[in-house]
């Protein structure tokens, strides 16, 4: 009897020992798999990048089938890492349409899409709005994909795609620039964008350009888009004659400009007064001031080489031609890097970009023509 009890106790002990060993082995396997996950993730930069984008957006990425294919080619030595970091998330069609609506694009425009990916923005600009378009991407595989997509869409005669460095892209032909890049490279492109022709419209998906405030922003769900219009340079000193009840008087404008915002003063007949509501929209300038008769003068004009031409109105509805001539050289626009200047040309000049029209711009053109005769 005693031997049977001892045998039973030994059997239980062996079972416990075997169960403990099995549990320990299973735990080791699980820990080994868990420990290998960071290494596997680090070995897959596409996975890490996708996770980073998801965290930054606060939402899920589209399925892999809807994203641009990865680039299996190594980037050339010395290429900019920020340019290679442009997001490879395809922009959905409603977002593309909204971006192009913000730019007020039409058949007279030439669009440059930076980080063009599969080409959908450039293709939509040509197919739906009749514009010419050029896409630039650092990935040769995506450039070839975009060319095939343009061919299939029947717009290859109006759209071209090229491989290139986004930070040194030629924007001289652009009247519209679109981009969906990263925050870093979007901000680094700001100086090049500010140096394009006045009136060039710039639309960015998701990312802003520091303290250069957008003219308009839109949202579709959680996705944001921003519009900027490249301003002409209205800064510096201007001389003009202003008609008042006592007759024409000489006046001076002194304007300080930061991006599209103006801070100016008007000097006339011994009175100095500040400008109200002063700002630029492309090459269109708007401001108001109170003259020595007590009338509020509202100016809508266009910046041309060496002059500001348009119309000046009062609240009573009187409209007169407005013409001011620049005195001295134009100082650089504040916020632009040293040595950078706005490109010559303005809306209305041959080959110039056209900005969305400011209120009163039509009247300014008519009165400006009268002043010019």
C-alpha cells in the first residue's frame, strides 16, 4: 500500500515537471518572437514610414493597393534626403478636385506638381480643366507610372513627367504649383515659391509654410489644403497726385511689406496717416486712407514695373484714376531670404501668372486705363 502511494506521488511530480518545462519553452518562443519584432520593423523602412504617417495624420492609411508602389532603386549619391521623404500616399480624387478649385485653374494655366507620384493631380488639371501640366518626382518608377497613366487618360499631349530634385525644380513656367510633401520640404520650398511670378497660386496638401499665411484653407474630413498667392513687391516709396476739393495735391506713400501684408503711411498736405486694410493679392494692391477733406479714399490698383495703376474711390461712389510712381529701388519683401526677389512680370503682362481678382479690380483696370491715356 505504501509503495503504491509513493509511486502515485512520483507520477504527479513528473507531470508537474513536464508541464513546467512545456510552459517555459512556450514562453521562450513567445518572447523570442516579441524581441524580433523591432528588428524586423527596422529592417522594413516602408513599414516604419507608413506607421509614422498614420501617427501624424491620426487616421489609417489607404490600403496598400491604393498607394504608390515603392521605389526599389537606390537614390543617387548626394540627393537630398528631405526630397526623397515626400509622402507616397495617393491623393483621392475629391481632394485633387478641391486643390484645383482652390487654385482657380483653367485652360490658360500651366501647373507644376511637385512630388507628382502617380500623376493624378497633373492629369486631372489637363483632363478636367484643360490646363497644361508638368509633374516632377524623384522616383523614376513613379515617373514611368505617371506617364502610363497620362497615356491611358488621353492627356499625354498636355502633361509631361520628369525625374528631378524638388528643391531645385524650375518653376519659371508655372502659374499654379501643387504639392503634397512633408512639413520640412514644404517649408524649404518657400523661398523658391516666393520667387515665382506674382499671381502664381500655390496649393499644399496638409502642410503650411510657416508664418506666410494662406489666403484660403479648406478641409474635407480630416484632410486640409492651403492656398497662397505669390505677391508682387509693393514695398518702398511712391509719389502721386491726389485730387481734392482745393485741387490736386502732391502725396507720398511709404509701404513696408511682409509676404502679402502691407503696413503703410500716406503723407499729404502736411498730414501723415496710416493705411487701412492694406494687403496684396498677387499683383493687386488694396488699401484705404482718410484724405484732408475727411473723405475715405479706397484704392484698388495693380503693381507694374515702376508704377502702381488703378482707381481710387470714395464711399459716395466717386471713382477717379489712380497712378503712383516708384521712388528709388524696391526693398526686399520681408520674410524672403536674403538675395531672393520676386520674379518680374505681373498679371496682365504677357506670360504672367493671373491672380484671383480682388474686389474692385475690374474698376481699377478701367480707371487705370483712363489714367494711362
